[in-house]
C-alpha cells in the first residue's frame, strides 16, 4: 500500500469523524472520548473527616471537665467567707477571668472540634453568671444596676456563642439568665418595669429564635416569662392587675406572632409533636388571664377569652394562606384552644345552671349539622367534639338520675327529648363506616334514657315495667322493618332490665293482684319478644 492510498484512507476517516461530530453536536450529546475524559481543571475535594461530633465517652469527659471548672470557680468565690488569703473582690475577679479564659479557649479550639470545644465556653458562661450574682448578692460590692448590666452583657455574649458554635445550650443559658435576673438581683422593680423588661427580652429571643430556626428558644422564654412574672407581681404588687393584664396580652401577641412568623419564614409549619409542646404555654396563658379577668372584669372575661380564640384562628389562617399548604400542628393547636374556650368560657362560666340541660341538648345537633356539611371538620375538629360530648354527658347523667333539675324549665320532657335525640343520632351514624364504633354506645345510652323517662313520668310500678316491655318490643319491630340486627339485639338489654325490675322491685311489697298482673305482663312481653327475636336472628343487616 503506497503513501497516497494511506493518506486517502486517513482523509476518509477524518471526514467520517467530522460527520459524526456534527451529528452529535446537533443532538446535544458529547463525544464518547470527551464524556469519559477527566476534567483537568477540577481538583478533587476532600471529604470532611468524621469525628467532629464527639462520641458519648468524649462528651461525658468534656462535660465532667467543664463542670469541675465551674465548681472550682464557685468554691473560689465562696472562699472569701472561710479564709482571708484573698479579698472578695480579687476572688470574684479571678472567677470571672477563668470564665473568659474558658470562652477564649473554646473559640481557639472551635476549628478543630467544634462541638467538643463548645463545652468550655458553656462552662465559662455559667461562671460569669455566678461571678455577677456572687459579687452582688454575697458581697454587695456592685449594685443592682451594674449587676443587671452585667447579666445583660453575658446574655448577649451567650447568644453570640450560640450562633458561633451552633448550639442551643448557650441560648438556654441566655434565656435562663435573663429571666431569673429579676428574682436574684436585689431591689424591688415596679410591675411596669417588669413588663418592659420581660417584653423586651421576649422580642429579642423571638427574633433570635426565628433567625436561628429553633423553636426551643422562644418556647423556653415564653414559659419562663409567664410563670416568673406571675409569681413576682402577685408577691410584690397584687393590686397592679392592669399592668399584669397588659403584660399577658403583650406576651400573647409577641409569642403568637413569633410562632406564625417562624413557620412562614423557615417554611417549617408546626407538626403535631411541636403543637403539643406549645399547648401547655397556651393553657397557662389562658387560665392566668381568665383568673385575672374573672376577679377584676367578670363581665368581660368570657368575651375576651373568645377574642383570644379569634386571634389564634387569625394567626393560623395567615400562616396557612402564606404557606399554601395544610398545617396539621396548627390545626390541632387551634381546635384544642377553641374547644377549651367554648367549654370553659362559653359553657361553664356563661350558661346558667337552670338552662344547661337545654343548651347541651341544642348544641349537639348544631355541631352535627356543621360537621355533616363539612365532612373534613369531623376529623380535624375532634377537640370540639370532645368538649361537646363532655357537656352532653354531664347533662345526660343529670337527666337520667333526675339530679338538681328543680329549677330547669320543662324538666319533665328532658328525658324524652334526650332519648329521641340519641335514637336519631344512632340512626344517622349506624351506616357511616367511620362512626360505626359509636353506634352501639349511643343506642344503649338512648335505651337507658328512655327507661329513665318512664320512671320519671309514670307513678305505678307495673306501668313502668310495661312501658319498658313495650320499648323492647318496639326495638324488635323497628329492627325487622329496618333490617337492623344491632337494634334487635339491644332489645335484650331492655328485656333483662324489665325482668330484673319486676322480680327485685315490683313484686316486693305488692298485693297479690299486682303481682299477678306484673308477671302476666312480663310473660306476654317476653313471649312476643322471643318470637320477634327469632326473626331478628335471620336478618342480615
């Protein structure tokens, strides 16, 4: 093969490669030799080495060392009382210097072992707090104002360390130090000063919590603010209820807004576990405020409680509108709070006792109608159903045993209308798959109420027993007509109750004729009931 032929073949190969490259460029694919070719301009990045987060043993040793240093500083401060080799001023200064040294050492080691190095500044912050309180409380060589300024600076330092080490422990120290300062620093600040102090810190910790993306910070601040302020104002100025009411309202606005803004800004809505963590704080606020209002503004207390429920609903609605997705934790918190307000402020505190049975009778169908038209509400609004069920159950027991009903208008009709409502409720839920578990309790509650109505309205024992027998026969007849086997089987309960009443109550002390009539009535109803029940057994619901 001569050179001219070789050159020709090479030219053909280059032409073919050119056509292949042009086709590949049109389809967007890269040539094979380019796809597998390593990029010379990129340097492989080193993977972070494991071990930055300390092990359990390392954490125990680190915490042990930090605690030992804190105890050493505490004993150093106490040493002034027991010996005189250092003045109190020098000892407190030495403890403070030790705290700053521990913080500096932690910052120096932060780039090597961030989490483990963070134990040293944590101990240093505690030592600084002890130094300030020791200098103020034990020795008295700094006044209340310098001590408060010192606590403020240490709290701000702790928040900065929280961001530097990405550890919530420093934020916890800052919250605990700031809210405990009014308890430990001498002097008696006015209630107005406490309102301003706690509210300012509430805003600081709420903003910091939103920025850090950690709910724990504002939650802890909320709990401490409500509890410590209530303890202080009741002990120091119990007559300043107006300032206390303003404080509770301001805290409700600050932390309610923080909860909603946190969810929106961090796109992290409340989940059910987080909602249960918020719920005790909401309950503490409600009962503290309601107790205050009931004492000083009793006429407005229920209305203000309802207004707070609307505020919670507004915050939930705003967060859901901005996030544009369901908020299961927020819904749970909203329904529980609304149920509490309706039960306590709307029913217990507002409804007169003489009208309570009729209110309980009326509220059940109203709620059932709302839930029937909005099917989802029966699931998300279970706290509402629970509150209404408790109200109904309390008054149901009053009606059945005829307890404390003398002042209730139309008391003679209560047992009848309650029984009819329960029978109607059974008829509505017996075919709903999600509520079948409630059908049997509702049905038997209706039987008991109907038998109680016979006892309340009728005077003769034999007539009462006959009415029970008729009720059982009616249940059997309706079960055959509606092909409802559960209703037919429940008649056995009424038959058993009627038999027990006749044998244990009606026959005792009755005349011979009354006994004969009672047994005849019992026998007839039982015999007819047996015939009907045999047909019920063949029914398929």
